[in-house]
């Protein structure tokens, strides 16, 4: 596909308009532009932290189960 110089200029103008409208929209919505910065690293959790969270959740489940069985027993 061969484009004339006029078509190339028109395409460049349209591209500039699209980019300016996208940045204006991002400013209105308060969201950062997609090409604004580096990709953030995924956070990882240590094994000790996972064990601590699991133990706390098991304790919550046990407490909830105890309350439910106490209500059933009445």
C-alpha cells in the first residue's frame, strides 16, 4: 500500500489529535497514562507471613464454628 505525502501528513495530524485527546481524557479521569512509567514489580510474601495469615484465619474459623455450635446446642 503506497501512501501519498498528503495522506501521510493527514495520518500524522490525526495521530497527534488522538494522542492529545487521550492525554486530555486521562487528565479528566485522573488516571495515569499507560506509557508514563515503569512496570511495578509483583510483591511476594514470605513463607512465614503466609503461615501467620493461615494460622490467624484458622483461629477465626474455629471461633466462628464454636459460636455456631454453641447456638445449636441451646
